[in-house]
C-alpha cells in the first residue's frame, strides 16, 4: 500500500487547486479522478449552449496573478469548451497531471482510529494510506435520471446533459424531446430548437431565467479588467456571492419606484443570476421580492407571442431567486418558433416512455431523441456513493441520514482529517465556486500547517460545533424566502431525500470571516488530536 500525506478525490476546479496548494506546502498528494481527464463539471457537461453564469473574468482562479494576466477570456460568459481549455491550460502550467490517477473511482475511505490515518480504496483495487482525505467530489456531479416507466424501451437516442457525448450531437431533421427546464435545459433548448425538425419541451416547473447579455469581450475591457484585477478580487472576496457586484444601497421599498426600476434595469443588463441580488432585502422580504417578480414578468411577457404559452412559462410557485435564476440566451424567444411546443407536465403528467416516444396523460409524442436535463442529486449524492467509515466504523451516509451534518461545511465529527471542498453547510453553489474552492483549500492547508507546527496528528469538529452550525444554517435559511421553494438546495428534487436547506445563506464574505475567526482562535469548534 502506498503512503501519502493527502488523498484528494476529484480533479475539477477544487481538486486541482488542492493538489497545487498542498504540493507547494511540501505535502505528498495523490489525486483520484473517475474521468479520463481534468475538468470535473466542465469535462462532463458538454451539452449545446453550456456556459458559466458567473462572468468568465470572475469564474477563474485568483490565487496566481500570473494566471490571471496570461489567460484571456473571449466572452462575458465563457462556453464549456473554453472553460475546459482554461482548466487544461492551468493543469499543464502547474504540472498537475503527474499526481493524478485518471479513470479511477474512489470506492471507500476507512479510518484507523489507532493511527488516525485513512485507507482509501479505488475501483481498480489500489489502496492508499493517507493522513488526510479531501473530498473535492463536486456538489453537482451526481447526475439524476428520473425513474420514467419504460425509459429503457425507447428505441431512439437518450442523452443526459451532464453526460453529453464528446463528439457532439446533430439533431438536424430529428424530432426531439427535452425533459427539464432548469439551467441546463434552458441553456440547451434554444440551440437544439435551431437544429431539430420539431422540439417538445417537457416542463414540470417553470423557472425564472434572465438573459445573459452574453457578448465578446473587447481588448479594451480585458485590459482594464486585468489592470484592476486586485480590486475586482478584493470586492469579490468581501461580497455576498463571490462576484464584484454590490446591491443597491437602499432597501427595495425605501427606493422610489423610479429608483427601483432603474436598479432592476441595470441588473437586467448585467444579466443572469445576480438579478436576485439587486436589493439586499430581495430574498428576505416577500414585498421586496414581489417588486422584482413584477419587473421580471413584464420583461418576459413582452418576449413571448402567445399569452397562454407565456402563462405556462412564468413561475407561480416560488419567490424569484429561491431557485437559482437561470441565465439564458434567447430561451423565451424559442417558444415563438413554429417547430417548438411547450408541454406542461403539471397539466399533463408524463406517464411512460415507450419505443417511439413519450406518453403523457393526454397524448403520445413521437420522437427520435430524448434529452434529459433533469439535474443532479446535489450536495450529497456524490459523497453517498463512496463508502466512508469514521470512528467506530460509522458510515457517513448513516450519520447524514436525516440530512448533511457539518461544521463550517468543512468536515464533521467522527471523521477526523476528512475535509470537504464546497460541500453542504458552506455557501458553495450560492457563491462563485472557483473562489469558494480556493477559500476552502486555503483554510484546509492552513489547518494542516497548524497541526504540524503544534505536533498534532489530526483535527476533528466537535459534535457541539456541528450541531450548532447546522442550527445556525437552518435559522439563517428560515429567515429568508429560500425555504419556500422546492429546490435542489432543499433536496426537494430527489424522491425520499431529507428536506433541509443544505447551504450557508449568510453570504460569502461573512462565511469567510467565520471560518477565519475559528482558525485564529486556535481552531475553535475543533478537537486537535494526538495519536492515541
Ligand atoms: P466538480 O467540477 O464537480 O469535480 C468533481 C470531480 O470529482 C469530478 O470530476 C468527478 O468525476 C470526481 N469524482 C467524484 N466522485 C469521485 C470518486 N468517488 N472517485 C474519483 N473521482 C470522483 N458554478 C459557478 O460558480 N458558476 C457557474 O457558472 C457554474 N456553472 C455550472 C454549469 C453547470 C452545467 C454545472 C453542472 C455546474 C455549474 N456550476 C457553476 C457549479 C460547478 O459545479 C462548480 O462551479 C465547479 O465547477 C465545481 O468544481 P469542483 O471541483 O468542486 O467539482
Ligand atoms: P435542475 O435545476 O435541477 O433542473 C432539472 C429540471 O428537470 C427541472 O426543470 C425539473 O423539474 C426537471 N425534472 C426533474 N425530474 C423530473 C421528472 N421526473 N419529470 C419532469 N421533470 C423533471 O438541474 P440543472 O438544470 O442541471 O441545473 C442544476 C444546477 O447546476 C443549476 O441550478 C446551477 O447551479 C448549475 N448549472 C449552471 C449552469 C449555468 O448557467 N452556468 C448551467 C447548468 C447548470 P422541477 O423543477 O419540477 O423539479
């Protein structure tokens, strides 16, 4: 069995930075990645139209000014292929591949309580003895395929947006169905519609989507951003969501109607997900949220030709922003095309799939290809696939049976030296995930250095710290509108999953302060352990 300081699971943005950071700290590191290449999310999600919804210039590593200055993004919201190219460029530049074992899935991690070390086993039968295990397995990496009756009898092609064929798919002349209208569906539908002979969009819940306003970045803009990167990043680290944008200084109802209109209009122009942060109280006060919703509805109704279709496309079951706002290019315009039909699954539920297509309660839809844009078992799904056993042989899945339990989203009691990157209990997907991963990895690296400087073998959250962190996260969530939506943040998209808001909602900057304060206080809330 080989012996290393750290095993990192995953080679997406999180795992790659972890490898670089720990290596530069003099630690021996092994990374295991089930895919044949680096990239994580951006390796797998190659569906047409896939792009980031945080601006490219922010959705990239900040830890090296050299990287920031050398790389040039071509568009405001980069395509999947450009992001993947960037990740590969970083991996080459930092010579990361030599410590990554690809096409190898970690199947278990078992703690030895006597030595406080972990035995990590892979699906190729390799075993590694590690002092630390860092799970950079991704909050959105367990794709979900609903259990549609008869799906396996369909004679045509079936694609999941999160496992898109590398060679691409040509839908020209085909009758296609897309099931799902979350961010993945909403990005891919306009492009599939341009190719397909006929496109049926099966929508269960309408989603809020704000146009990206995507465009090429000019040389002038790029030069200015690069000249001011330090300030841009400083603002991002202090912000609510990891981007350099601040909410309007007034609360929604303190602003005059004209000030509100101008503020919403400016955010609309900025594009996408940040619309939910136009005013700081928008996600707390229903009255404030209603103002955003009314503005949104007017914009969308103006795009869609058929008022009945508009009615079906406009959400009415959750406050705006309580599910991640989608970021689209020509999504609503797509429903004005004659080859596109919206099928409301709420009105006419999908009953089965057969060899030729989809059966709803009212009709049969003949199709050649089926696209599943049905999302992920988010936050916990990927970790649950790894057999993780801590103190007394207790399994992480059992410990989390009623919902994930973490302290600061970084680890949990009973599992010393097991760290999570961008896991539940952190802001994670509510923030710019590249900066978020950097923050987690930096915190973990500092903790390891502290253990070594003070001759400790391990660090483990106390049960009290975990309990009070979960209670704090729940209380903060309850004070917002987020718990009013059946979102994947709440686990609501996976049948049988415990319903719990799985993220820290208090803001990225606030969260970082809490993590740093815990470290500065000698790792408050953690037990620092010697080998028994
Ligand atoms: P991932 O990129 O998911 O990487 C995890 C890796 O771990 C994967 O490669 C997986 O194969 C590997 N892995 C998992 N389990 C095992 C195992 N047992 N053994 C070996 N390997 C394993 N976030 C934003 O902030 N902005 C965006 O614009 C944005 N856009 C997104 C678009 C899409 C289509 C999706 C799905 C997500 C998007 N996200 C976005 C969230 C995105 O997941 C994160 O931004 C980020 O890429 C996550 O990086 P990660 O390294 O934490 O995880
Ligand atoms: P998602 O938001 O969970 O959307 C899944 C869609 O599938 C929903 O419309 C859902 O309907 C539908 N669905 C699921 N099961 C169904 C069933 N049995 N019958 C009918 N419909 C069903 O997943 P996603 O679109 O992949 O996005 C997940 C997250 O990834 C996003 O929120 C975002 O954080 C990230 N992402 C970002 C981007 C980007 O713009 N950069 C792009 C893609 C993904 P219900 O709503 O009714 O459950």
